[in-house]
C-alpha cells in the first residue's frame, strides 16, 4: 500500500468511458503531486473501469459497485473509500486546472479553521471548449464566515459556490456533517457545502481552477419542480438557523429577486447547453 496521501480525488463514474481518461489526466497533471485517485465504477456497463486502470498510475485505485447506486449513495461510497484528510469529489466528465490542488491544499494547510475552499470554474461543452468562462463565487471571493455565505446564498436563492469540482473539504467534516443527503438529490452540492460550514470558515479563490461539462438534454418539468422545492426547503432551513444568523432583509431580497434569478439560470442554461446551472 502506498503511503497516506494528503488529498483524495474521488471520481464516481457510470457510463463514462468517453470522458474519463481526460478527467483522470487532468488530475495526474496537477502540480501538487501528493494525492490519490479513487475511481468508483458505479456498475457501468461500458469500459469505464478499464479506462481508469489503463492510466497505469499507482496512485489510482479502482473500485466497483455490485449494482447501480443512486447518486448520493454512490458519492458517499466514493468518499468512504478515500484515505486522505482532504477530499475533492470530481464528476467523471469534469476537469481540474493543473494548479487546482496546489492552490486549494495550500489554503487548507495554512488555516486549520477553514472547512471549505472553493474556486471559480469554466463551463465547457462536449469538446472541452469553454462556453461560459469564470462562473461562480459572486460576492464570495476571499475569506468568508459561514454567516456571510448563508446570507449570500439566501439572497441569491441558488448555488453561488458551485459544483464538487470547485471545492476541497476535510474528510472528518464530511462525516460529521452526514455526507451527501439522498433527500436533497437535486441540490446535493450546495446542501453539503452549507452543512460543512458548521465546522469552519469559507475561502473563495478568484481563479477558475475547474471546468464543468454542461451538455445534455434539458431537465424535465418534474426535475425542475423537485429542484425548486428542495432549494426552497434549504433556504428556509438557513433562514431559521441560529448558527447562520440570516436576517429578515436577506430573506426579503431573496424572495424579491427569485423571478430574476430563475430567468437568469434559464438563460445561462440555454447558452451553455446545461442540464442544470447552479450559480
């Protein structure tokens, strides 16, 4: 067994044989070298597992589920298989900038009070071309308390932090927070980020250190409705939290801007071809 790495990059994959090699390559190209890659093949019927093994790097571990797991369960299992104190979950079609781990790990090492380090990201298409550059972290760059982040999230009514590729977190905080929640399947990322902020502060890096692929068919009406319901439930939880101290003005601004923000997300989705655009 290799020595314990500083970072685990967890890559859950299902039917990802066409994109997985590029994703793994973006991790292997990191300037920061002390990492492991945990690929969890979610019972893929294609060659995803073979693609991961073909990379031929001893830092890559490939595991496989016996049956296809729901997304939250699969993501939780991927983190459970990790060994390092710092964790990044990377979807099988997303990419990391070569200096992503360098910047994010340095920030975590420098400040043990940090629970979440996030960056901006590009939105890319199926050919890895940038469709929308430098998305995310509006009003959230630099050091922020959980209170500041919660107030910003409630005012925006969406996810200004971003997807898992953008974020590095501490493994012990992940388990203390309860991991990904199956009942928040449409807002898995934001829901977890806010629970992690019970355990420390937030740092938003202004550099775009990840690229998120946003191809696919538009979300169905049922999916959009469930996402809206789950988002509204989370906003209510944040608003009622004594820890996050969301003010009445934050909730009022969020309600007033809700139609504008919904329209903005639909426009961005149409421009980028995304199934969902959280920012």
